[in-house]
C-alpha cells in the first residue's frame, strides 16, 4: 500500500509538472496580470523617453498597450537594444518584443514573429548639401549604423566599399554624424525621420536615396506557442479594423498611412 501511495504521488507530481510546462504565454500573462514588453528607449517615434514627462512613449509602446488591453492586463516595459532583444525574449525576460525588428528567416531559428505590423525600408540620413544622394556616393566614406542590426548587414551589401562604423544605438550614430565622424547614418526611414525630427535643427539634415532594402517589422513572440502568436495576430487585426492602428500611426509619424499598405487581415 505504501509503495502504491508513493507511485501515485510520483504520477501526480509528473502530471502537475507537465501541466505547468505546457501552460502557454497567455495563461502566464493573465496570471501575472501584466504583459512585459521589450521596447527600445532611444528610437524617436517608436520607443523613446518623453523629455517632459520622462515616460517611455512611442508607436511600439502604444501597440504593446493595445495588445495588453485585449488580454485585460497592464503593461510593463523593459528596455532592449538591437543586440540583446532576441536573447531577452528567448530567456523569458520579456513576453513580447516591439522593437523596430525586421522579420527575417534567420531570426525565426530563435523566436517566432507576428504578422508584419509596420513596413519600412532603409535609406540614408546626411547633412543637407553634403552631395551624398545614394549608396553610390558612399565609396570610401564612413557610415554609421547600429551593431547587430539588419541595417548593418544591408549597408555592407549595398555598398561594400563604404567604411561601416557600428554603434550601440542610433542616437550615438547620429551624434557621430553631427560631429563629422561619419558622413551618413543608415537604417529604416522611419527611424531616420525620428532622429531628424528630434534634433534642435532638423532642417540641417535630409533623408536621401531610394529604398535599398525592405524592412517588414514583426513583433517578436516566444517560439512554439501558436496560441499566443495567434492572439497577437488577432489583436493586430482588431487594431487595424477598429481604426486604432491608423490613429496611432498618424499620432507618431505625423502623416497618414502610405496608400496601398495594410496589415494582413485574416477572416475572423
């Protein structure tokens, strides 16, 4: 009898452990009452510190808040960088990433992604009148970007003869441009627009060239949790259909959505 009790206890303990292990992110977030979002704090318009309120604000921040509202929980924000954002999600430090992150197959090996929630492309930010109009003009010139980013790889491919200088964050790269240490800063045009708009003298700078990459931003979600990924995709669909997405876009970007672009809408 004693042996039977021990066996039953072991079986129950295994069943409990299995149920805990199989609990998905939705259940975890609801139990905690908070969605922990990894966002950047140095990308103007997307995720940055409001100089007046000292709060973390931006397009990515508002997207996270909308998703959290659909779960009926609060939001908590943790600052991530291009270099550490995927490890933080993979390690469980955050529940979701909204961090100007391009969806790439190589990144799918570590995490999963939502549908595209923002479409952009890479360009150049230069001093007005610099004579730099495209990547063709960057031969033997120094170009600033961010370590570990898609932009770093793209500019090396687009202009192999440029000297790429990589920084931890885009404001550092922009400061290098202002100090004359690089001749251009390159990344997605929305991020460049934020750098320009946040400067004391925005008219001193211009965004130039044709897009030389396609940058579909996806929200990073944990691997192998289709229920949570589907929930996030549905929330993005609802955000689009109820008009919240369009209002949020204009609030931060300052202009209406480009004609012809839409979030991928799935039948309910």
